C-alpha cells in the first residue's frame, strides 16, 4: 500500500498511478516466482545467493514468513530454506519482520517527503 502511495505521489494522474502500481505488483509476482526459479537454474546459484534474491522481494518475504509460522521451519522450501535456518537460526523471523516493516515504512516516508515538497501536506 505504501509503495502504491509513493507511486501516486510521484505522478500527476490517478490512472497512471494505478497502472504503475499494477505493473509493479505483477513485476513482484512474476519476478518473485518465475524469475528467481529461472535465474537460479540458469546461473546455478548457491543457496545463499538464492536466499538473498528471495529477500529482495516483499511478496517472497511474506511467503517465507507464512511458511515459517505455519510449518514451524523453512526446511520445506529446499536448499534456500535450509540455508536460512542454519545460518540465521532464530533470527529468521525478526529479519523477515524487519524487511517487511522496511518495505512499508520506506515508501511511506518517501511518499510523505514527495507530498511535502509539492505542498500537498
């Protein structure tokens, strides 16, 4: 939502903001699933690199957190899940929460700055 607010603060027309928000959403959806899978197969990424790529996408972060909370661990996600569990241990959940808060607060603060600069607030 805050990313959509940022996009709407950056453009003049509501229709353009809506189109951009949908484009960004679909980008996160397709790049998150198909992009990570395809990239990992083509480049033969290690588990550490695959986890890093996954953590760049807020939708993937939410999915990881849901699996962690519902299943009690990330082992069902394969090598990246095992790597996250082994390397981060109990810090996985706080990391995911922090990243999601960052994806919420960061664009919100940026949108507020844009709106203040324009004199809309």
